[in-house]
C-alpha cells in the first residue's frame, strides 16, 4: 500500500498526538492499533465529580486526584506492557483505592492488570519532557534493563540499556540511568491484581481497592506517587486486536509530562517503531495522560481549591472581560478553614502581569475583571487563592484573545480530530498555491458562530469533521442571516463539509421549501437516508464506504481518476482517525451534484449551487477522507485522494472565486504594542512571529535558548508604526541549525518588552 502522506512533513510531529491511523509519517510510525479514536458505544459515565485540567485538582474530602475526566483517545497496550502516571498530593492523606477508566478490553477471557504504587525518580531537572515527548530518536526513549529473562522494567544498574534521551535530549547526562521508578510503596510485596474480562461496551471503570487487601498507603504532602500497571494474561498476544487493553486518554502539554509507557519486547516484537527493528523497547515519555483516579482521604491541611475558572479562548468584544472561579477551602486536620483572599493575575501580549484583587460573591464565587482590549490582543491569566492559615494555591494558566478579523476568508474548523495547526496544513494543502484566499481561523473551542462574526467575511470554509463540536441549534438561521446580506460588493460564498445537515437544521425538518436556508442557499430540498455508512457496529465505521464522484466542475478530477481498477471510497476512520456518518439528500432546483451514493438508488451526498451574489457547496462528507481502492479488495491498489489526485478544496475555491478586494485601501495603525504567539508551535523547521508597533522606533527581536544565550537576532532596526511578521528558520546567527528544545523570543521597542516561549522539534 502506497501512502503519500509523507508529503505533509510539516504536520508529522503534531499528527503523532492525535492518532491518525498509520498516520505518523516519515521513517518511523506508531504501532498501527496502539492509538485509536474513542468508539461511539463506550460508556463514559464517570463515578467522580468534575474534571481537573492539566494539574491535580483535589475535589473534596474524601477526594480524588485526577488529571483528566474522560478523554478522546483509546490508548492501548498488550501483555507485559507497563503504563505509569504520577500524582502529587497537596497535603497529607491516605490512598484507599485507584480507579482506571478503560477504553478497550480484550476479546478473550484471561486479561488483567497488576497494580503498584512506587516513589518516583521522574522527572529530572536537566530534561524538559514537554520538548521530547513522543519523539522516536529525540529523547523520549529512556531505556530498559537487559536481564536474563529479556528486556525488563526492573533490574540492576549494570543491566540498564540507555535510550535516546542520553544522546539527543538537551541537557541530558550521558551516563545517567533514566529509570522513572523509585521504591515500591504499596503493596509491600507482590502486586495488587484485577481481571479485565470482555464486556459489551468494551470499556468502563475498574477499581483496585487497597483497603480490601490491607494495602492502604499513607502519604505526605508533596510526595510524588507513581502509579504503575502491567497488562497480563496473553503471553504471545503481540499486537493482536483480540488481546488489546487500553485506557481512555487525551494529549496534554504539561511539564513534566504525566504519562509514560514501557514497551515490552513480548508485546512489541519490533520495538515501539513498527517499521523496523530498533533498540527502542522500554520506557517512553508520552504526550498522553491516562484517566486514572486516586481515591484519597485528606488528613492534613491543604491550600484552597480553585475550580470552574472562566475559560473562553476568544471574545469578539472590546469591553472588560469578567473572570470567575469557584474557590473553596477546607482543613481535614480539623483546624480553621476558609478562603482569605484571591487575586487575578493577567498579562497583555506577553507584558508583565498585573494583579487585581478578586471580589467574593455569593457562596464560593469569586470574580475580577480584565480591562477591555483592542482586537488582536492576547491575554494570559491565572488565579492565586490564599486560605486563612496562609496556604496559597495557583490555578492553571489560561489564555484568551480578542478576536481580530483581518482577511476576507474564514476557515472554521469545528472539529476535534486534529490539532488546529495540523488541520490548517491538511485541509489547505496545495489548494491555494497563490494565496488568493488568505484566511482567518475560528476553531471549535472559540465558541459558536454568530452573525456578528460572519459579517466580517465574504468566504467561509466550514469543516465539521465527525460533527460540529460547539455550534447552536439555530446554526442554519445564523448562516441564513449572513447569506441574506449578500450584495454585488459584499458577496457570500459558503463551503460546508464533513457532517450531516441535521446539525444545521437542528434535526427538526425533513423537507425544506423555498424560503429556507437549506433550500435557497445550500440547495437541499429533502432529507434522505441518515447515517448510511453506519449500522451501530464498530466494523461499520471502520470500513470504507463507496461513493461516486460526478463529472462536475468540482469533482471531475476524481471522476476521471476512478476506473475499473480503483473506485472512490469514504474512509474517515483510516485517513483521519474519526467517525462520520453520511446522509443522503435530494437536491433542490438549481443545485449541481458532485457526489452520489451508489449503494442506494438516486441518493446524493454532495452538491453545489450558485445564485444572485452567492455561491455554496455542501458535502455530507469530509473531502480529506476520500481514497481510491480496488473495488474487490480495499487492502490493495490504494491511493489517497489528497496527494495522488489533488486537494478538492482547490476546485471549490476556483468555483467560489476570489473575494472582492476592499475598496477603502486604508491601513489601520495598531493602537498598542503586541507580541503574538508564534505559529506553528511546536514547529519544524520554520515558524512565524507577528508583532505590532503603534509608533515608529528602534525594534530588536531576538531568540534565546533556555540558558539565556542569544542564538539569533531576527530584527534590529528602526521600523514605522505597523503590523509585522517575521519568519525564523531554526538557524542561529552562524547559520547552523539549533537543536530541538524550548526557545524564547523577546521584543524590545520604545520601552515595550515582551517574551514568549516556543518549541522547536526536529
């Protein structure tokens, strides 16, 4: 099978974090079925209250230490593989039980887990785990013990085989043993065990009760607890699906990374690298965190608990923004409890933090305001709470932007199957080589679309993926109000791809008469069969589903490529790692058909339409998930449409036509100094940095390493008031490529100083 996803080199490192099937490209690849999307029929009802974000947020007394409540990834392993995750309690207490959120159970009886709690040697001060997580030769491989019984997680110092961390990780000590495990804390001898029998949901919660086995562990404040599990039961299971076991997980950026995995030789015969035998068995630092819960009883005092912090990544307003949080305090040791004060710290475009005293409202509510900011501003903030005994706690760091409409085209990525940077690379790959459609981006976590937002744009490309993540029920009404505003000088051009139109009409109607958004603008007359490629079984959403391209102006390339030896299939699970169920439709008068469903008579799955001052395209499928296979055998004669035929978005953009140029020709002078976050980040090998100057002056923009050494000067000259963008290609001032790692870029201009962090990954 030829897979030309190798061309998307820019996206390679990021793709590894989201589990595209066989989709980590280049020399190395993940095991093909280690990282999978979450199955639709999993029971995800958690027995624990609310989720923590990025740090361990205790939730009460008794309480639960938790990194994530649920997840979007089914992260698997096999017999003899180990998983580890650390937790740091904020006060003294007792560990009573551990709950594991399973995402996959074996298909055969006999599977199980051994469970321990260890002290931790992880992480190491000389190593930045965020910079090396997930890489193959870039340092995340820690090593293993070569014992008489094979490559093991335990052994003597003389048996330790060093990993790539000793060679490639910045700051690593060449002869150090990077074993993350310290001493076994509980049980005192042996292991706690739990069986993992198959069940109908293929997942659920499994709890190991330390009280029942008299292994309750008393811990101290700040003690790092490393929970360790080993999958058991199938000695020769290899990577067979029948023997796979997994945890519900999600990727998260944190320092140090919480999750590690030991790749056993018996389970991974070729090492972690599934392409060729390399000496990379053993411990690896991963970007994923497992949904594990430590059920504890606090016995000492702890700082306040900061929860439900306002976390909206983007605002359209320039008025003050209110930041709220629920802050509570208790003292399990029996002493005085209560929240004495709370402070909001905010930073504007990387400048120094400003402190604002928060106001205590009703109950546990605390709030404070960040002053209104101009569009394009980035605000970083966090909260500090102090209890009546002086114990202080910082919340997680949060960021929002005051959204700024700059370009005439808006790319709406209303999905979560790819990081936004990777999505831009994929969906626009080769579609607009002349950059006629310079675009802004609205991503799912920014919130729902609104007419006020859309009115800034002439062209909208809306990708829904496996389903819109954050849209209102009246999305069709919002789009209709925008389309109704079309004129000769402000035309409206819309492309919606990737999910059924029920999300647009809120599943209220099955027919759409004249005067409705669906009929007048999208060109849909009637609702057809729903979810035609899904029959409530995992096999159906993992199996390619044939669709036929029509020789229209938008799909003619694919129609010409299709022949007797290969035909077009819709395969989102394999290509993009998510599920998407196609809907059939009946086109309205004036619509042109692009794709049909040959499995059902007279069924259409993609159309486009043109009217007075508007054009629209609606495809009930994601165009990146289209591949050509042999009609008799989908394991042979494979061609990915994006790279082997071409990006269909290019045809769509040609049909839509370029946006009408602005007639004002005015250049808006920035009102404030600003240093934006680089993009992409992480990057390889180039990244862009934007900054704004409200007045003329001497500007210096420099890159520094973690030691504070200047490695590159990008700008050192006098510049007029304007917005600027510069590119760094990873080279230092001597023209040599810098090593992978964390770097800082700093701007100095007329007394304005700001610094931001970025990650370079080779």
